[in-house]
C-alpha cells in the first residue's frame, strides 16, 4: 500500500530519501579521494642531503608512512631546488610541503639517529627539525565521525521504515517521516474502481440503501435544500465474505468519486500517537479530495468500546486513535462531501459513541444470501469461467449451498475450474462443482489418507447414529447428506443439515438438537460397547449449549429465570453469582447432558437395525443423500415440506464428526443464533474467529 501522495507524483523534484543517501555517499567519497597534502616526491638520500645542508625548516613524519619537508625561506633560492619547488600554493592548505618522501619506519629511525650524531659532531646542541604527526590527514578524524554518523542514520531509517510500512506493505516509500501518514489506498481517476452495482449480486435491500449514498454524493443540493442533513457515516454489518467491501467499492464505482480504502488495523502501530496521527492525515487527505468516500474495513480493530473493563487494562493507544476518529467525524460538516463507510462483523463490540447519530447514523445489514441471492452470485461468478458444460445450473448450485456467503460461492466457482483442470477436462462440469462444494465445506478430500477398515466402520456408525437420531426426533433439522470421505486436516466424516430459518428456539427444540448431536457417540456405545475420541467436537458443542441454556436463557427450573449474559463485559472477571450457584449450574449441566444421552441411547437401541442399514450403505457408498435414507428406513415423519426441493431454508448446519481434537473445521452454524451477539465478550470473539476460518478454509 502506498500513500495517495505517491500515487499521484508531482512533476519535478520530489524529496526522496534515496537522494539524501546518495549525497551523503558522495561527500564521503570526495573526502576519501581528495589528494593528500604532499610536496614533490623525492627519496631519503635527497632528503638527507637537505637536512645535512640545514635547509630544512621542519620535517613532519606522518603515521610512520611518509614525511613532508618544509624548507627554510632562505634555502628555497638555492640553485639545487630550482624548478623543483612549486611556486603557487594550494588555496586550501595553509602550508604546502616542498618535498615528500615515503619511508620504512625502522630504517628511517636508524638513519635519523646516525644523522643526528653526525650533525652533533660539528654543532653539539643541534636537533634535527623533526615533528611526529599521528593523524592520517586533516580530514581523517572528521571523516571517521561522518562515516559513523552516516551508518547510524542509515540503520535508524531502515528500522523506522520497517516498522512504519512493513506490515502494511511499505507506507509511501522509505521516508522515516511517513510513519504517521495514513495508509489508505486511494482509488480515483488514475486508479479507477471498476466495480459497479452489477457486480454485486443479491443484497437488494442493502443495495437500495447504499444507492442513496451515491445520490447524496452526486446531488447533495437535492437533500440540503430541504434542510436535510446528509449522513456522515454508513456502517455495513454482516458476517465475513458477504460482500461488504464489494458493496462499498461499488458505491465508489457508481458515484465516480475518489475512494480511500483501508483496514481498521492500519491505524494500529506500536508507537504512541501514530494511530491518531494517521486518522488526522486520512481526513486531511480526504478533505482535499472531497467529495469522496472513506472506507474502513474491520472497523472493530479501532472502534472497540473504550476502557470498559478496567481489570483488563485499557489500551491507551487504541483509545486515542478512536477518540481522534470520533472528533474528526464531528469535525467535518455534513456538507463537506465526505462519507465514511465502515464494515464490521461485530457491531456489538463497537463503542456506543461511534454508533450514535451524527457519526455512523446508518447501519446496513449485509447478511448471508438466500437461495435467490446465491443463484445471482453464482451467475456473477460463473461468467468468468470460459468453458462451462451445459449441465451446470446456477439454480441447482444455489440449492446445494445453503448458508454460503458470497466469498464462499466465489471460491466454489474457482475451485470447480481448478478441479476440472486437474482432471484435464475440456469443460467445467456439474460434478466438478459438487466436488468443489464438498471441498469448501469440509476441506480437501484426502484420497490417500490411510484409514483402517476398523476406523472407517466407527466413522460410518457414528455418522449413521447422527442421521438416524435426527430422523426420529421431532425438532431436529432435516438431513441433506452424510459423508464419510475424509476431508481437511482432521475431519473424518460429516452430516449436513438444512435448518429452518428461525430466531427463537423452544426448550424441546434445543433438547432434540442435543440428542441428535449425541447420536454419534451413542451409536458407538451401542454397537461397539466402546467410545472413541471422535465425539469431541459434538461434546464441545453440547456443553456450550447446555451452559447457555442455563445461564443465559434461564431454561432450568432449579437455577431459575436468570441470565448472566454479559456482552458489554460489565462484570469483568467477577462472576455475578456465588460458588453455590456455580456448583448448582455445573450439576444441572451434567444432569441435562446425562438425560439427553440416555434418551439418545434409548432411541438408537430401539432403532438399532435402522442405524445398521444406514451405516452399511455409508460404508459402501461413502456419501449418501436423504433419498437413500428414505429408501432404507422410510420417509421421515416430521418433514412437512420437501426441504430439498423447497430449499427456502437459509442456513446450513454441518455437523463435523470424528475429528481429532485439534485443528477442527467447525462448519456448523451455531444452533442458537441469538446467542451469537449476546455471548460474553470473549466467547463471542472466539466463535467469530472460528467462523472466519470456516469461510476462508
Ligand atoms: P466482506 O468485506 O463482507 O468480508 P468481500 O466484499 O471482501 O466480503 O467479499 C469477498 C468476495 O466475495 C468478493 O470479492 C466477491 O468476489 C465475493 N462476493 C461476496 N459477496 C458477493 C455478492 N453479493 N455478489 C458477488 N460477489 C460477491
């Protein structure tokens, strides 16, 4: 990323640190190669004669290397020196030696001693006019210092540059003064945003809302004439990969105004004050370019609620950055032509000051697409695929990808093309799309993952346990398919469901979903009389669910109608209940899970032959669909609607099974969507991170 200034270079001279380094180096070189202050070159025997004749005013020995001879004034007229002494003297040097010679230290020492004695024979007090000088040259010391300074300066600037721009990809060249500059990427006439609303499929409501923003920018008068105020900020809220960035880009593309794009984390730096300075710089640049749009992706990186939890210690630097952002937003008038757009998937953690009217007055929800939306998104992303087989149907694809976000659909299309290419196919076929969908859900198929037949059997019975338990539970989600093809890092199999779209869950529904999740372990227990680690992921989920049922939703009669939900972190690290209540909660969780497990065991013992039939089919085919199960064990009583054809269901729920404890790819949509926003700060944070991983997988 480079600063906008760099993208639009001014003609003529532009300050550049490289020029500075160049000049420094040149100066050093000049000093290095400046000729030393020397006279005409002679040898020792000639110098000796001069000393014997007492013509020498002084002889300076430099560093045991060479000697300069300065003649007495009167002696210069001597005939023997005619034509040998330069008349004009150097302007720089105050004193130019008349002769110079090089010597070898020990040799000269001996010679001088001999000469001294010889001279003293005639003139006992005579001292040879010899001066010792240990500095190399008049520039020697100065140059050394300069060189050191140069090196230190170079190292400091290198380090600063790394810190300033390294993470973000080099902020505006190697200038150390750029650290406080905004890292926003600018798209304007030179670097156009080519995205338009046509590229954004689905999201009709969101598009209508943001189209108004485009209108604000193009015809502000229309609104201000009537006394209305143009909104300053628009917050796009939604899960990752649903097209928030794309939508903001489309706004810029349609409005044909400059578009500054950056991420919330671009403000964050280890130096105090840098974040705030970057915010100031961003708004300064934006004012110069108004009307324009500033887009801050992942605004929660800076916009998190300030100092709520003193026990955790405030992050002063982040708070300063946020304060600066708030004051800048107050600072620009509604008629300044700057509209701030921001995206987040966690509006719950944002500081309330940021969300109040006058700042981000508008919040636009960008949700996962429904079946129609997915069909449109498929159409958009199928277009760039050049050779498509005729059987590829975006409608069918949309039906098979419930819960997918736009980014995942884009990924499916790309994967399908890659899979087809790997198979050396001429065209991308429907089969490739199917494989791509499986891959996006569960990760790469591990054809050569060595699984012993015994393990394979466990996986099959485990998955069959889930499928059959769900089949006979009234409130369980309808099944889509079951697979025991090993995928990804750790998943050995999975079952995919189509949950109904609902926002409220009754106790019985949650209990049924708990039993279905326990179906895997129960089947292992019933058929093998042994249990395996494969249920780890299931157990984790039901533990979370049962705790939530008791301490969040007040669904336990003994604990009562209480909710200790704390999304704003007000309780800090302190539990709002006593040790005794904690113990009660723990006991009730255990009781609830034990009860559900017993119920599942009873159910599956009753349906043992059905589980066996499904498991055998799975071992044979590896992937089975709802139709196969219907054929084996009869129609499901509770499927009032033909879900697969109907596919109006929004979300997908994939229960990943038999996964080794770590590195789990949890694709399952949380069973309690209301819990997503209401979980405590920390736990909701981790769940969002997991979700992000899923979509990126
Ligand atoms: P977000 O900002 O919500 O995390 P992005 O806007 O970066 O998601 O979306 C990532 C990619 O997913 C886009 O570049 C685009 O290819 C694809 N995508 C997401 N939503 C849509 C959509 N509604 N229509 C077309 N493509 C989409």
